C-alpha cells in the first residue's frame, strides 16, 4: 500500500471511530448544569445509614463554584443552612457536627437521543483534590431509562490528572444520559468547610472526535512531507 493510501485509510478509521462515539467534557457555568441530592442517616455507630430522601437541588446549593475566566470548577463539602437538630448536633451553627450524609450530584444531561446507543467518553482534567476522608469525590456517566426507574453507570474516584471514562449507552428511545461529578460525605456548617478540602476541575473545552481525526490526518501528512523533503 502506498504511503498516501495508508494516510487515507488511517484517517477513515479515525472518523469512523468518532462517528460511533461522543466525547463530552465539563463545560463552564453556562453549560446547562443540574443538581440532585440524596440524603442518608450517618452510618453506624452514630446512625443506621438509612436512606432519607432525594430531590432536585440548586446547583449553587451543591457548594459548586465556577470561575469561567479561569476555566475552573470547584467542588466543596456539602452544607445546609437549616439549624434544626435533624441536620446538626446539638443544632446548626459554627462548630456543630453534621447528622447526615449528603450525596451531591452535579451533572449535565442529554434527553434528545443523540447520545443513545453510543460509546460516551467523558474527558477532562482534575487540577487538585484535597478532600479529607470525610468526603469522597467521584466522576460519572449515567444512562437512565425513560422513567428514571433504572440506570447503567460508570463511576470512578476523582483523582488528580487527566481522566477519560467510557459508558456504552442503551440505544432505546427516550433515555437520559448524564455526566458529571459527585461529592458524598457528612454535612458541614457553611463557615466550617475549609478544613475538609475541595476539588478543582478544569472546564476547558474538549476537542470533538472529528477535530481529533483532522488533527491526526494533518500530523500524518506533515510527517509524509517531511520524509520527502
């Protein structure tokens, strides 16, 4: 096979691969984020760990902050401003001990079927993660049934450096594909979060698969030109 034919063949494989999958990234504050919270009792011996409730949650209330100019997203420990003893011992205020485990999910969601039946690849970079053992941060992709009664997921711990996780989504109609970040741990009074750490993620744009294929073809052609210079 000639070198030119080899270049064209490799470029075709790259485009075909991109057509079968979709690369998604974090995105800035205007990227259509959503929030969802699951709440549990403390685990034994302090509590029984029982599920309490789940509901949609404001993005800002997840203790998520965006710096669009700096292209970063910061995740902080979960807080709640209710001083009731249901949430804190003896009651809410500086120094109070949290009474619940809060699982905060920050996510983007596609409902139009464009990610169904594909290999969805969530890419990005974790700049730092200083959470203590009181909180666990993860990143995920989820593929929900049309009525949200079940889902498939890929979920992994959030570690410093570049990440790339995949999920093969169901091709069925009406499914909901989500990707994003989760912080799970004891609730903390708002003035007491600093000692528990944070995680910082880059929100810089991720190149689309087609762009990567074009870049790869350009590199191959450049290499070919250099060899014949």
